[in-house]
C-alpha cells in the first residue's frame, strides 16, 4: 500500500469515526443558551423543580434551549401532578421551545388557536408571536428570527428616566450537531434624571477622580458610551457550538451564572458584562455534568509599556495606551448522587500574562497547582486562584435548600482563636418554599456574607473583576445581603412579587499585603474585624407585577421604596482603607459629612440616593 492510499484510508477512517460518534447516537437540538434576562422561564422551572416535578441543575446557568425543552417535555409526562395554572403555563412555554421539540409553534390568545403556518416543498414556516420560525421537512435545519424592542419609564422625585432598546435575535441549528446564534441590542438612556450629570443606574462618579465605578445594585453591568442626554450601550452576543448527546464545545459571548442563587450568586453572578469564552460541557449521564470555560476579560487597567503612537511631530509623541491582558479559566463538576441532593465544586484562576497560557486550557486541572509550577520557581507573584462549591437539597416536595461557598485564600493557622487574621471567603445560604399550602404561592430567602479581601487582590489587574464589575456578588468585599421574596402566580404568565432587600457595606479596603519590601504593616487588612462598622446601607421594598402577553413579550409594573444612606466609621483609618482618593490614586482623609457624601456618591447613583419612592413600567418584545 503506497503513502497516498494510506493517507486516503486514514482520512476516511476519521470521517467514519465522526459519523459513528455524531450520527449513530441520540442527539438533542439547538445547544443555544437561553439568556438569563428571560426570568419568567427560569422562575417557572424553579417552581417545577421545588415541587419535585422535574430536575434542573440550578448551579450552572444559563440553561441551553434544548435542556429547557427536555425539562418541559418531562413535566408534560407528569401532567397529573400539575395544577390547572401550571398546565396552562406549560403549554404556553412549550410553544416557545417548539423548534427544539422538532415542531413549529402555534400562537394562542384568549383561549383561541391561531394557525399561522405556511408549507412549501422543502420547509415549513411559522409566524407565531413577533418571530419567524423555519423548519425543513427533513428537520436538519431550524431557524428562529425574533425582533427585539422595548422601553422602560422610571420616575421618582429626581425626574423621569427613559430606557429604550431595539435589536434582533437569530438562532440556527444545522444537521442536529451545529448551533449558531447571535443577537444585538442597542440601548439608550435619557431623561431628566441623567441630563448633565451623566449618572446611570449601574454606574456612579466619585469626586475629582471622575471615573466610572459600578454601583452597589443588582442591575446587570454594561459599558456606557456617555452622551449629553444620558448614555448609550450596545450588547452583542452570540456563538457557535458543536454538540452531540453527551456534550458540546463552543465559542460564545454570553452572561453566565455559577452557584445556586435566586437573587445573586456569590461565585459567578452574571453581574458583569458578557465576555467572549471558549466553553466545554459534558453530560455523559443523568447524575454527572462537567462545565469549563476560558474567558478573555476586559481589565480596565492600563499597560504603560503597550501603546499606539497616534501622532509624531519632531521629538513629540502622542501615545494611546492599551489595557493589560486579562484571562480567566474555570471548571465545575456537578454530581447528583441521589435524587434529592446535588453537589457542585470547582476552581478558577484569573491571570494577566502577555498571552494566553496553554496549561489553563486543560479542562480538569487544579489551576493553582499549575500556577505554582510556572511562577514559584522564579520568585514571581502568583496569579489569582479561587475554589468554590454549591449544594442543593430537597428534603421534601415544595421545599428546596441551597448554599454556595467561595474561597479566595485559606490557611489553617487563621482558624486559631489567637490569630486575628480571617480567611477571605464568601458564603450564601437560601431556601425556596413553593406550592403549599396555597398553589402558586412561594416564599424565598437568601443570606450572603463576603469577608474582607474576598474578591480583591494586591495587584489591580488580578482582581476578581471584568470591566471593573465584581464577578461575584454585586456587594463585593466585607458586605452582607439579606433577600426575602413572597411571590404568587394566580393565572397563566402572571407573577406578582413582594420582596425586601437589605444590603450593607462595611469598611472598605484595598488588599495591601502585610509584608511589602521587608516591612510589616502594623494593621494588616485581613486582620481587621469584618462586619464591624457599616459605611453604606440600602433597605428596599419592591412590588412587581409582570405579565407575559405572549412568548417573549411582557409588560411589567414596579413600585419601589428604597432608603439608601451612608455612615462614618468611628475607628481610625488604617493603611489601605478607602476614606477618599485623589485623582492620582493617593488617599485623602475625609471625615464626617464629607466622608458620608463620598461613600454615598461612590456606591449609589444620584438618582437613587436617600429615601425614595420609585415607579417603573415597561413593555418588551424580546428581553
């Protein structure tokens, strides 16, 4: 056999192997993530999970659309366990995931069925809701095109805010093994509340530093393009995924949440803007799931050695400095040893080398060990690694208990009572009581604490942030959050909620290490007593009514009372404590009302400061 024949057979061998792997095994459709902003489907699945009707892995979100379709199909097989409203909701949501179930949606309104389908020789088309669906006769090509359009109006004593957005969402599935999707949402903020001040819900400006700082609230983060009328931002997401029944690989830009939580996760909260990432997901059996990603993060930290020369005149250069590189690798193993218990654990690393590092593309690695191999030998600073875990227990129908744990550093010596230092950790515990004694009624609660230096780092570029937003809980270090919610679903697609949130920020520190140039700082940061003196607090009570008129089109009304104020700590300032900063980064010594104003401006948009009643209403096609 000659060389050409050998190569020919090898190539055909690879083709045949691929055929057996992808075509002679069961497959699912459209491994496309369902955006977390579509909260209604996630809330319905949480209700079915808590009632014991389906199983879902709430520690890893977003779910893929095919996974949601399978959960809905599972619920349909247990029709006898559903009440009338749940059956109506189930039928309603299955229309949105019809393509994933190899069919076309049919539009329902006021109890009547509207047939909006066209058949050709090669494909079927459906115009259901404000979207177009295409399904070929052989079902190897599926496509969904959906317009995006919406507006929110928000009013309080500061004035009227207008938030408008529009765009388009396209999703395709090819040959039951390749998914491609993309969306663009162009957003615009304007109104009396932002004119001139350029202050928005998600950002604040502080003193003479005049830099954007993420505010302490649970609003998803964005990167604004400021304008005189307010601010704009665009949100482009999408990806490509190759999949089979046991897993998928892909490249995507989406928001992700790791860690079981209903209000805000303390591991990966999806609070920061979406980032591009390479992903792997393995689901070889019902009791195990593995997730991995490698992400490219915007650092918002200037690299003084990397710049463009924009203009050169004789010996004068105008330099445009570029941001430092920043990357993240993370994995999560999820096990369900018995039906009512689910346990997840994993680790991650933030690194800021000149280029990506091959060792962090090993999906099952313990990244801290790899980091030591490449940095300890030359006495250089380690990268920033973390470990975390999440657990969910359903001891009985209608009750689910969950919690998550995030560890940035750990030393056994810090557990001794004589050691004043504390390990920088964060923990979250929560519960969901649903469907008993009143059908459709649920009570939820969460409690979160994050210790000093949990998410920060002594090297700015290695902090647990992206676009300056903390990737863990939005409250950041040395903070506490309490969340309670009473929710009621009286009829199909209508949800009424009353929730209370108390967020507290305690003394704020940068992580200054205790040994710098051989000298010991008298009061090391992690030796400070956590949760001792509050500097900022928000007590908030909100009523929300949200109704999904038809799939992906919903109206909502919110009434919110918030009382946001700041405090002055009584203890003396220590090295690294934030009590005001000048534009050049040096510290100032603010006190009294000036310090209160500084904290209030730093953590709260001017529109929401103080005691406020705020009213919001909106309508959205898409989300």
